[in-house]
C-alpha cells in the first residue's frame, strides 16, 4: 500500500484525500493512518491545495524501509567518502 501511494505521489496522481482513498479502496481514516506511518519513516508528504494532490515537500530519492530526502542522501554520501 505504501509503495502504491508513493507511486501515485510521484506521478502527481493522488487527487484529493477522498479520491485517493477511493483509488486505494480504503477509508479516508485509514489513508491518514498510512500517511502518518509514511511520515514516521521520514516521508516529507503534504497535501497541496493548489494542485489538489499529495506531494513531497522535498525531493525523495526512493523508499526502502524509510524515505530519504535527496539532501540527506547527499550528506550521507559525503560522510561515507
């Protein structure tokens, strides 16, 4: 489910919370629980009223047992050099 939400966010195809919950076949309450879990894993996900989509506030490289911002990824790469 998290992978599907991530994919829809990247495609800017989530729509409103009601639309996204419907696309996923879940309640809006469950959607917000999942989004909260994603944030616990450092996903910078927010709802953009202008585009009526959930978006990442900063560039996210990938999801692999957590979300990693591009800035964090680059900092870790510099440290590991």
